[in-house]
C-alpha cells in the first residue's frame, strides 16, 4: 500500500509541477507576443519581469525548481513505467493502443530540456550577468532598453530558429499527452473530462505555435 501511495504521490506532484509550468508558458508567451507589435511595450514588459523583486526573488526560484523537479520526476516515472511494461508485457505492442507522443515522452522531454539549456544560455544567463555581475540593474544600454534588440539578434541564425521550431513542435506533442495525464492524476476523470481534453489540445497547439511565430517573425524582420 505504501508503494502505491508513493507512486500516486509522485504522479500528483508531477501533475502539479506541470500545471505550474503550463501557467508560466501562457505568461511567457503573452510577453513575447508583444514584441510582434511594439518594441516599446515588449521592453517595458520585459523590464518589469526582469526587475520586479517578487518575480525575481520569489517566483523565479520556484520556476527553476519546478522545471528541474518536473523533468527529473518525469524521467524517473517514465523509466519505471517502461520497466514495468517490459516485465508484464513482453509482447506488448505500444503502437497499437497509444500515440507516439505518449510512448516517447522521455525523448520529447529530453529534447525540450536540451532546448531549455540553449534558451537559458541565450537569454537568462546574459540577463543575470548584466544585472548582478556587470551591475546594470536598469536594463539600459546607451540610453535604451536592450531587450528587443537582443531578442532580434538571437533569431538571426537559421540554426537557432530551426532548433526553436523543432523544440516547440515536440513541446506541443509533449503537452498533448502530458496535459491530459496531469488532469487525470489530479482526479479530473469526470463529466468535465471532454472539456479538459479539448482545452488541452487547443493549448498544446496554440502555445507552441505562438512561440514559433515569434521566432520566425524576428528572423525575417531583423
């Protein structure tokens, strides 16, 4: 019983971290989409997110912990599930009853994690360096906010844009399965299941597509 309980607890914790990251993606995309319409609005929004003490010293550490926890727990659960299937179903044909995304969450998760490393190297680490190493807490270079300029600069190389597109396509597939699994782990197998499933599909398409549009827009309009 304790083994079962710990397994359920891990799945619920995994689901909670996933829901937290789902909300973060909406906020992150909303800020990025402003760059399609106004450099000034994007700069102001980015400056607020990058200097607000509540976001920087409370929400950001929680976010980083959530990302690390989600991926570590995801890999652990996936490896255990694969081990259990190999023992119980020696001739199990996964393709017959499940999607590619559901069978390869560990692969899509690994690619997304690699993308996050690139994303951190592109944006978060330079931001930390500017604020806490160079000591420029204003976010200003030559009298102007640097955020929009840096965003455009990062999307000049085609290889980086291609990496972002591939990562977000896999993110969409990862979300397509993970969104529903998260709500199932939270006990939403009821009359609202169809609504949750529909919302999950829409979210899994719209959010990654939004990030892809941002990357392509700045690549072709720098």
